[in-house]
């Protein structure tokens, strides 16, 4: 397999994982995007033999709120600088999209990271290196089931167990699973592990 073919296969895996991640964040994702074969990916996004990253960009909307949308960007350049980030921020603001993800192949300097923070309050632009998305980490046999709770579910859990937020165990906002689900500070995730005695063991962690 030549280098171009390897790159196409690599990006096919990344593109599939990104769509799975959007689905698991409760965005609407077409079954055709989840089930796209390597040959279909090559025909659609790499007809010339090289992946056209610009064409990979897509937008999804929440299942229960069509106004809540998210862009997923795939920069052409390996180094994602301030100009590229500002271009994406401008596109998000122009189209009233509050969430975005940059999937990049090379580097992103600290200046670009600072630029990502220049969105209006309540908006967010995340970043993932392609290597982080080659496999879906939530499907690994050693990763237990995670379920991000809504604000109402969080209140119910705190009330049921008579806990304050500060008493919950923590999960870092930089934890790979927290990043996969796009967790924000203050959100609570339910973690379900198999148990030989009880069938399953449930814990809760708050993102910090």
C-alpha cells in the first residue's frame, strides 16, 4: 500500500470516529456516515488519490434542539495557526453555530489555542489531533460505559444521595473520555462497570 492509500485509509477511520463521537453527543448523524466503507470514502473525498480535507467539513444538529449545531473542521494545513482558527470562529459566528471541533494533522501553537477562546460566552471550539481519533476509545474493552447526565439528572442524583457537588469524585476535563463526550466543567458523568457480585457497579464523577 502506497503512502496516499495509507493516508486515505487513515482519514476514513478518523472520519468514522468523529461521526460516532457526534452521535454519542446526541447529534443527528446519518447512518450512511456511520457505515461508509473505505471505497465509498475514497470515491467521495479522495477521487484524485489524495484526501480533500476541505470537503470533509460538516455540521450536525442536536436531536432535541435543531438550533444547537456543531461544525467539524478539517484544516488543509498541518500547522493550524491563528488565521485558520479566526476563520473558523468567524464562520461559526456568521452562521450562529455555538460549537465546533477542529480535527488537525500536525501542530497547533499556543497562540492559536488562545484564539480559540475568543468566542462569545456559551460557545466552544474544541481541538482533536487526528491520532486521537483513529479508534473510538469508548469501544475499548477496558473502558466502562459512560453516560453524561443532564442538569436535571445531576440535581436528582445529588438529592438522592444527599451530596454536595464538592463531594463527588472528579474527572478531568482533559480525560480522553470526557473530551470524547465534550464534557464541560460542572457536568456529571455516570460510569457503569461490570460487577461479579452485583451485576454492575455505578459511580458518578464531576468534570473539573
